């Protein structure tokens, strides 16, 4: 998305020209959407400062004026506290994000039941993603959970590895052998649900791996330690 913005030398904001529109949020959204084909304008909200509107597109936050004449991309800083108001809002948006777990293709997941398996965790994971491998080592220390791993090969060259894992006789063993012990699965070919999973990921704006989704639909992108996973699992009991 950033490549669509024309940057200017501003200390904390990046500015680009857009077509004009009226000040109401519906018109602003329509005007902005026309300038970001293929991207979803997720939200527009008027801010309490400078008459700007906060806009979220593709998981990124930026600002526009009341006529959508310009975009301001960067951080708004409170000079009294020296804190980024933008970072605070991004954190709030991330924490508020929810995905309907029931809408995900869990029938195509590699399922691991640990302990009583009562808690639920869904992970979009790329076998060649180093942070995904580190996450698997953290998950070794988490029990009483059912983990649904959705193969999400978004890195170049990952699809053959994901295919070999899926086509193994014991998918869970092949996954754990590769992720934890760096044992490459035997090269095999078969019908896989990878395209279905990639489509589901795109529809739910899963832009990177690993991405963890808890039973209440809360989303955590990136690597987090076992201790944090435990807290989030306990805060999101399965319905």
C-alpha cells in the first residue's frame, strides 16, 4: 500500500494527493476506496485533532482531511507525553479484531490434541517461516489445547514443503519432525487443500505467518512466548 503514496519531506507525516470528496464518512470511504483498488477500507473515524479522519486500509493506519484531498501517513505524537497516539490506536484496533473461527477451513487443518484438548488455537503457519518454527518450540510448552495448524505457504518455495507434509501418511508427525527437528518429509504429491486455505487467509486479511487465532476470534500476528499464549487461551474459552 505504501508504494501508492507519494512521500514528501515531513518530520512525522507522509503526504500524498487524492481526489476530493465531501466530509461525511460514507463519501470519504467511497473516495478512498476508489484510490485503493483491491484493498478494503476497513474503517474511517474522525479524530479529535486537527479535523483529521483516521483511516484503516490493509491493516495500516493513516489520516485524511475532511475532503479526502490529502493522505497523511505517519505518527501523531502527543508533545506532552511524547507518546504516539497512532501506535496506541493501532494496538486498540489489533486487540479489537475478531475472526469467526467457525468460518475457517479447520477440516483441512493438521490437528494436534494436547492434554485434555479443551482449549482451542488456530495457527496459520508457513513451514519455511523461521518465526513459525520458533512458535512451534513455544507450543511444546503449552498443554490442554487442541491446535489446528493451517498450512499457509506464503513464502517463495514453501508450497512443495507444505505439499510433502500434507501428503505424508502421518501429517502431524511430518509437521513436527520438520518444524522441531528439521527432518524433511519425503517428497510426495497428492491433492491438497492449500488453495482453499490461502483463499480463507486472504478473505480474513492474514498477511503473514505465524498468525494465531483464539477461540473468541481474537487475532495475534507474529511470534509470542508460551506464557502469553497461555494467558490468551485462558482469556478466550471455547464456546
